[in-house]
């Protein structure tokens, strides 16, 4: 019989947007827990899947059907924070559209992880800003992932270099489910950025001569993990020209997705995306299940790298937010005082 814990026992919040992402997340649990009988917050309309990974008690929530994007993600995370008040950090885990380039050989099924790069903190909202005489100007900034998650990523990368990664072992947990098998996803095809999709739900009618020729990977690895900037917005990116233009303006983006920007400043988290398409007009759903699985497997790898005792010593999400708000208010107060002095 599954255990039933208390709300305050859960320290990790896991957010996903689609049912296929929720299913992959549940398959990664070492142990599944019984549902809790009541919610602490009266206005919490979320339904949670509960369990444990690597000694961490995890609350998993999926966005309501048909509601995707930054704003729905922010609402769901806010309700989760109110119900599970001892959560220390979050993971946003699911699919994304990859950005292949000379610098990053991103392929279908690969994993992209948000990490500070250059002047960006790991996630950028590419469609937020204002139109000026010089063109579109992006505004606002987003927080970087919590230090404990960045430290865990460093540990995972070290394990990769030492050939001690268990990512493929975690992915293999899904092999018994036909929907998540790599062979069901079909071929990994990348078309030239200047060539748009012809017609239909698949690319069977697209010109094979317009496909990019890519060599086999030297490592022979089926799944490669990439670290850097994730672009987030409230609209689906399905234009190769716009994809490459936005990536160039932002100094190199690894993938596009639709939830992270709504969470970074109110739910300290790490973004993990499995690549299911190339964010172009040839976008389809064939690789979604496998990509959701590789992302969930990497999330399990990250959690397995963090000792539960270290998590218990960190601040809760609520404490971090309250501290941030306090510092901001203090900054505003000091700014007002300075303004008065200048007058």
C-alpha cells in the first residue's frame, strides 16, 4: 500500500505542461505516494502526483488541459507554493523546440538544461519588450536557477565526464512503454532553415533534397545534454528564420519553450527540456513522448545528485521570495530617499 505523507514533507516541486510529460515524470518516481486528503490552500485547484526520487519527496503538477504558456504556469506554481509550504526549489520538465547551430549540435531527443551564459541567467523571455524606432527592444530580467541546483548540475556534468552518468539507465525505465520508445518517434530530420513545410500533418510531402546532411556523432551517443540559454515566450515558435534571428540576437539559444519565464522570478527552479522538434514549420508531435522521457530522466539524475540533508538546510521558496521582496522594498525606499536628497 502506498504511503501517505504530509504536505510539509514535500521539498521539491516539479511542473510540467502536458499529460505526456506528467506520465514520464511519474515513471521516474522511485516510490509513488497516496493522494493527500485535503489541501492547505482553499484556492488551490491543482491535482498533484506525489512520490519520492533519491530520498526527496516530490510534488508533481501538470497544467490544466488546453492551458499552456507563461501565465498558466505562474498560476499553477503559485497555488503549489501555497499548498506545499516547505518546497525548497522547483524543476520545470518537459519538451522544447531545439535550435541546431554550428556551436551546438542539438538533435531530437537531446536534453537542454538552463544555465547562466554570458549576460543571461539561463532563461530569457524573448517576446517581452517594447517597439521602438530602432525596432523591438527586450525588457525585464529573470532570475538564475538556485545555487543548489547549479551545484547539482556541475556534479552531474562531472559524472558525465567520468562515464558515471545514469541518464541512459533512467531512460531505460520507459522502454517497456511503447509510446515512449525511441523507435516509435521516427527519423531525426532537419530541413534547411530557408525551406518551409509543404502541407499535411507529416513531412512525407516535403522535398528530401532540402534536408540538412549531418554526420553521425563521434561519441555514438543517442542522447546528448546541452547547457545554456532557454528562450521562453507565450507563442509557439515554428519559423526557422525567426528562430535563428532571435537566437542570434540573444547570443545563442539552445531551445524555445512556453512556461519557464512565468516561473523564474516567483518559483526558483531549473528548466529541463527534451528536444521534440526544431522550432520550425516542420514541427509535429512524433518525438514528444521520447523527448518528455529524456527530460524526466535528466531531472531524476539531478535530484539523485543532491543529498536530501543538504536540501533540508536551504531556505524554502516562500522564505526566498519574502527575502527578495524585502530587499526590493528596501531598495525602493533607499531610492526614494536618494531622490528626495537630490531635490
